[in-house]
């Protein structure tokens, strides 16, 4: 048991006798407000972008919105629970959580419990529970496991090698679900966590080179992936095919101008941009909210990034678990946002990476809000120790 674990036990045992601070810490308050604003903006934007699609498939206009709202509420319940759990218990839960995540991935890929949509088995159905994507759970589970094993192991090199093996296994499982872009993001962020945790640059470069071989193979064995890259590099080849969504997304954002057309007044969501409520929801937001709305959203994401990385930097010489967890979670969310915006604005080939807090996808939203609960728990631990921001 390391020092931070003993310190956490002493803290939990003295909860009943320690005085309760009446004042609200400004940093944690602003963090919670930021999360609430992002979720509310995401829900409102999703309703505006999805009601037409819902009606066209014979559902109520609020079908996608209500599904997302349920997962958002469950996410905030998870946020609250996680924010109250002592860190020592979170650390002890990392290995079981990773084992469960890997088991769910295997069940999804290799058993009838896996649900196929659009030619890919990424969803798991367990009895009366709503279907969910185990890869979303795996992303946070691997970050927590890496943070725990590096921070608690006396043999850091061994911990890094174990982490790398698990990252590679997880990468293969996500690729097996035909989710290549998510696998690349997952692997990249996980390796970055390893670097922060002590992975040497030479070893990182060697591992990146080794990982690039299967990554390239998986890219080349699927013709549609090659077509995406070629269409991105040479847009004039296929203007009505792979590039159609991106072209229309750019038109939608441009049509929004400075102040946007107004909430609910967008036109490109009315069947012009396919699946606009999913991976291309940023285009609908830009059309209706304009450049001012986009700037406000980007400022929220920048502030979120600052808060998460600030925790990681302050704890790098202290509790390594808090540092690596905060860094990994922040990067996983923000990298996804950057890639999604880059795709919608034609800076990257189409990837299928959802826009955090906004894109339709209950599991993704639930996990993101839960991850924010972990960040909040780390932040409160710093405040408890009297560390100012």
C-alpha cells in the first residue's frame, strides 16, 4: 500500500469528525457548471438536429432526444456517486473494471449477444438492459488501470510493459468491431498516458513503429477505408460519395454566418446531411448558432481542457494516479472533439468519431459524464488537501 492509499484511508476514517467547509470552492463549482452547460447544449442541439430524422423513421419527434436524456440523467447519477467514492476504492476497482470491459468486448464480438448495426458488431445486449457499446467502457477502464499500475508498482518498467500489452489487446478488440478510427484514438491517448507515466521517448518511438504495422494492415484490408483516404486527398474524384457529408457540412457552417439562423431554423438537418444528429452534429450547431456560438462552444472546451490538465500537472510530483487519470480522461475527450471538428471542416478524412456531449449515442454520453465525475473527484481531493488553484 503506497502513501496515497494510507492517506486516503486516514481521510475516510475521519470524515465524521472533520469540520465541513461551508464555502463552495470556485474551481470545482465552475467545472460542474461547465459540464452542465455542455450537456444541456448537447441535448438541445441533438433535439434540433434529430427531430426530422425521428419523424422519417416513424418515431416521435423527441425520440432521439428522450433516449439521450435518459443516459444523461444516469450519467449525472454516476457523476454524483463517483464524486463521493474514496480514491482508494476507485484504485481497487480498476482491475475488475478492466476485466469486465474486456469480457463485454469478447461477448460482443464472438457471441450472439453482440448486436450488429451497419455491418459492425459494436453493441451488446444483456437481457432487459438497453444495448450499449463496451468499447466506451473499455476506454476509461484502460486509462484507470494504467494510472493505477504505474502509480502503485515498484517496478515501473514492468508496469509499462503490462500496460502496453493490454493496450495492444484492447486495440485489436476494437478493430475487430470495425471501429478503426476509435481504435487509433484509443491507442494514441493510451500511449500518451504511458509517456506521462514514465515511458521513454525511444521506447515510445519503437512501440509506435511496431503498432503502425498492424494499423496499416487493418487500413489496407478494408476497401472503404482506402476510399475515404483517397477521397479526402483528391476531393474531385468522388464529390457526391464519401465527400458529400463533408461538403454539405461546410456549406451548413458557412450558411450560419456570424449569428446563425437560430435554434431549430437550420435547413441542412432536413435530410441534406445524412446522420447529421450523429457524427456531423457540429455542422448543424454551426448552422443554427453561427460563428459566435462556435466560439462560445470552443471556449467551453478549452476551459474544460485547462481544468483537466491543471489537475494532472499539479499532481505529477504527488499522487501519480490522480495525475495520469486526469490527463488520460481529459485527452480522450478533447482529442475526440478535435478530430470530429477536423472531419466536419474537411481537415481530416471521415472517421466516425462522435462529438463529445453532443452526438447521438447514449453509452458515449454516459461514460463521458462519468469520466467528468472522476475528474471532479480528483479535483476535490486536491481541495481537501488545501491545494489552491
